[in-house]
C-alpha cells in the first residue's frame, strides 16, 4: 500500500536572489569597464610629458581640436556662405559700404 504525505515547506529564496543579482551586477560592471578601456580610452590621445613619454591622462585639448577641425572641414562652405550673407546684410545698411560696393561694381 502506498500513502503519499504532503509536508508544507516554505523556502525563502530572497537571499539567494539578492546574491545572484549582486554577482551579476559585479560581472556586468567588469565587462563594461573592460569594454570602455578597450574601445574608448585606448583610442584617445594621451597627454605627453615634456620628454615625450605618454601619461595615463587623456589629452582632452588635442581630442577636441581634432574633432573641431574635422567639423570645420566638413562645414567650411556653409560657414563662409553664412558669413557672406551677414556681411552683405549689414553692409547694405551703411552708406559708406554702399559706396564701396558701387565702386567695386563699376570696376568690374
């Protein structure tokens, strides 16, 4: 004869879940730190000492200069066009400028 007995047993899994969550967070942070070091910091220009050896500090000035120069190269025509429009609009308001413009037109 077979008799099944059910014993109520409550098991709190909160400490195990907390431990797994903390461990997972630590592992994720290690992976993120390694990815940042490999993909961001390693590609940044590093500050150099007076004698030319590199330090562990990023050279933010050089990095920003490189990005700004690239941006200027890409938008040079746009900047020149805007500057010319501003100059022309201000020049039309002054009598001296109108005289200079008239002389230039006559020369051409």
